[in-house]
C-alpha cells in the first residue's frame, strides 16, 4: 500500500509501523484500481492492439532502483497509464484475433480478487478445507457439463484438479505414465521410453518429455496430411509404435489433440485410443482451447471416444471466461498421479490425510504451493450459468463463420483448412498473385502472405498471428475475446482487404 506513510524517529527510538493490510486504506485504493480497470476496458479500443514499443523501452522510463520512501497510489496508477500500458499487447481488446483468446469476465476477475484476498496456500486439505472441497465439486460440475464418462469424475472413482497451464497438465500425466512403466519393469532397469504426438501437437509435449527425462531422439512428431484434415492417423501411430518395439523401445505416452494450435485440427480419439490400448500406452487428450465448446451439444461429438483416454485437459482461461491461470485436468486414476508426485514430510502429516478421506492436491501437481483457483471458476459457473456460457461460445463460432463467409466472397483469398470452432485460417490465394507466381513455387505465396500479416498488424488496429501447415503459410483469425462483436469482425476484414489491395496493386 504505497500511500501509507512510514516515519522513523531515530532520535527518540520510536517507529511508526507500516500496516500493509489496513482495511480502510485497502478499501480506498481498491476502489481506485477497480475504477482504473473499468475505464481501461471502456476505452480499450483506443490502444493499438499489439504493443508498438521497442525492446528495452521501459528501462528508459523507470528509475534504475526502487524508491526508499512510499509513493502514493495515485502516482503509481498514473505511471501505469503512461509507461506500462504502451508496452501491453491488449489480449482483452475486441480487435484481438491472435493466438487463442484469453477471455475474461467480471465473474472471473472478482473470483480472482477473492482468491487473492484470502491468499490461502491450499496444498493439502487441512491447510484450507474449503479450497480443496470446492475444487473437487467444481471439477465434477464442469465434467458433467461436458458429459464426461463418470470414470473421470470423483463420483466415479476418477477426479479433477486445477493446474496453472496445459504444460503442467501434460508434464504431470507424463510423469505418472513413466512412473507406472518403471514400477512394472523395475526402477533399476535401463529403459528407453517413447512419447508420441503429431506434428501439430503443442510443443508443450516436447518440453514435458525433456523434463521427464525422455531422450529427444525418442520423441515422435508423426506427420499429418491434408487428406486427414491434419489429424493424427491411427495407422501412422501404430506403424510408429511397431517400429519402436522392433528396436527394443517402450511406447509410453500419446498426446492426442482436439483443436490444434496451428489449425484447430481434431485427432480421432476413439481409433487412436484403441491403438494405444493394444500397446499399453497412456493417452492424454489436450483440448486446451477447443473443449470449452463441447459444453454445447452440437460440439460434443468432437470428444467422442474420450472414454478411451487416461487423462485430458482444457484451459478455462482460454475460452471459458475464467481469468488466467486455470487449467482443468481430469484423470481416470488419481492414484497414478499421487504415486508419482506425492511427498509426505513429517511437517505435513495430519489426521485428515492419514484417514484417506480427503484429497491433498499437492500430490496431483508439481508444486507444493497452490492457489485457490476454484473460486474464480465457481463464480463464473454460478454468475452466468450453463445456458449463457453456451450462448457466448456459440456467438464466437457464429462470428467466425461470418468472417469465413467474407473470405469466401473475395476471390483473392482462400480458406486454407476447414474451419473448426471459432478460428479461420486463410491466405491470399496463388491465383491472386498472378504473374509473380512461378509454377509450384509456394515460397512466393508464403512470402506475400507473410508481408500481408505484417502490414495488418502494423496498422495497430487489429492483431492476428500465423502458422505453417503442410508447407502453407496461413493467417489465423481466432475469435474469442469477450468484448468482440460483429463490427469488430467487419473492421478486421476491412483492414485485411485494404492491406491486400495496397500490396497487390503495388506488385
């Protein structure tokens, strides 16, 4: 609380102590921050969506050492306005169409405030019973909304946990899978374990494999093709497994994806799980972005076959209006996590844990400390209800369909891959480039589209990102920011058209 005064009377030996949690000052400053953020959201469209600063800009604006004496909150807020906001890429802007959304909401924000305000460290049940029990309840609520098999719910012998990110969820399940195999073959044995995904699988899998001690040589990124809509082919997976078995390797872990980062491709869960089951491979399903949509009955089919998986995760902080960070992980066998990740030092021993009637979430994750994340997910579910959450997601899908239609009406452009969910992947088509295009020279087409994206983002009016699939450079238009409406989609398309017209006319 920077505005509180701290004075030291060294002559008299007395000290006026700072109170960092003075209730009255907390209320005053808290109201100021809320007002500041409310104005930020009200005026967010006036800022360039992607920050326009150069590297190192902030070191020229701020002192090179911390202040010795308190500064008033009014001054600090003014510095946030003058110095911090210019360096922010505005993920909550209605003109943010990059990466995937990080959708926020009043309920998510207030839940974060309550969680931070309580500031509990809920590593085990006894450290804060409400934090543990609310998390278990909310994870079963969410699981039922997704129509998950009961085997993933606490009520069916499974269970859910709130991690920080997908990276953590993949790492925890990979370690659990590795621990099971090592227990079977003997921990003294020298084994070479193999991890499988597609060339579209999130790079978090590769990072998790390295942390888990899997050799980079034993990481299989299986090639996907346009014929399979860039989903992982079960036949290709089985061929890779058979080849690895033939040279003495042990297939360990498959990460299937529903809604890949590059193109929102969907891996066929049921046949992939059947292949994995034949060879004793743990199946984790990563649906960080897309699975939120599966609370809508019309999208539930994208996770058909989930009953064959061992675990799966989604990020509620992406497309479920629950502020960062909040990754939901469900497992069929919680004991697999607990055996691999638990610790039981004397200082944490207690009657509740030893009764085996409670959940100690410290044993479901890498960290010991953990935040009260369930509070914000609980507020989101209660504040909006299932029907409103479904309709919000549907509105984003409808806006993406609308944008897809705009692309389709302009003969200079093409949709590169089939649209799933609320993201459209498009580019200037080869035919629009005309004489510049040599026969089969995809490099020229890619370069034109790379320049188009740079021009679009350089305008400051919108922000999009790209990926390369099957050698094709494409622009990703991801709808999902909470404040986005049709007028923002129209404006984004106008920017794309204007930039494309300038480029093609000049060439």
